[in-house]
């Protein structure tokens, strides 16, 4: 099997589904995806918490440790590292790496606002010094939060993070083809974008994107599907087809056995 790093240099972009619990990750792995990420939004929402605000640290760490029992690469969304202290962030990533996590997403914003790029680069450098094998995907949040939302500003931050040791650059919210091409051409690292209905994975690949993340979309779609099932039954309509109970139960039984091996 290709390494997680090698998956960013294939002919087609790496399509990374993001899980919010063991069941969703098991389903992605069963569907043949070679790598699975976590989603901070899905994890937080499942616990009744809003995304961000460093609310998902313990939940994410616990889930990532469980998911590393799966025969796929696991990468964890750790928001801003849940701390302003670069040593604490490096310690967290080292603990995740010790249980088998292959990569992390680390974002250059806190509470919905960009942080100083030099301070964030310090986190990146500290993580890579402590855990050099981890694939650190540095998230550049200019466009996501609408602050300094220009191609030049994104390229500047990406360059600072690349110099600090980042292995990939994640630019959520980037959807304009000309801007995508300019950013992928201007960054010497694999560029990661969120999936978007206006551009297919293949089209993003043609624009130079090397990784496409589903983000919280599967979680949100699953919630919508659950409501649609309930309303269909309430309205006297036929229940939709779904994976049989016994099939999903068998996956969970097999997974639980891995935990005790």
C-alpha cells in the first residue's frame, strides 16, 4: 500500500473522506478509501458542541486512536492545535503519531480569525522537529474567513509555512478556477481543497490540486438523510434502502475484536 505521503503524488488527487465516529470511518474504509480523515465539525456536533473554540481536542484524540486500528491511513483535524503554546501542540501531535496517526491538519486561525503567520510557523516547526514523519497539512484560512482573502496573501502565508516544514497546504473556501491554478502553481507543496459542487475531483486535479477533502459534508448529508427517512415514514412513504443491520453489525464486531488483539 502506498504511504500517506505518496498518496499526494498520484496521477489523480487523493480524495479524503472525513469521519466523525468509528461507524462512518469503517464505512469509508470498507468502500475502499486508502485514507480517512476526521472532521472537527462532525465530531463536535455529535457531542452537541459548536465547531471551533478548541472544543474537540479530547474527542478527536480518542477517535483517532481508535481509527488507527483500521487498515487505512488516518489523518486528524486538530483545529489550531488546541493551544497557543507550540510545545503543547508538538506534544499533542507526538501523542497522535505514537498511536499511528499519519497526518494532521493544523489551521492558522483561532476563534474565526487569522493569527500571525510567524507564530503559526513556529507551531509548524515545533511539530516537525518533534514528529518529522507526520504529514503536516497547514491550513491557510484567509479565504475561509474572508480576511486578507487574496491569492497573494494566501501564497505569502503558504510560503512561510512551507519554509517552516509544512508538507501540504490546505486552502478551504477556494473555488475560483483561476485562483486555484495560481495558488497551486505558486506553492511547491501538495495543495488540498474542500470538495465543491461546481468542480469535480478530476477538474480540481487538472487545476493542480493534489488532495480533495470531503470536510463535514458527509456528516451534514447523513443528518439530512436521517431526517428524510423519518419524514418519509411519517408521511406514509416507502422506507429507503440502507446497508443491512447485520452487515454493519459484522463490521463493528470485527473492529471491536481488533481492539482486544
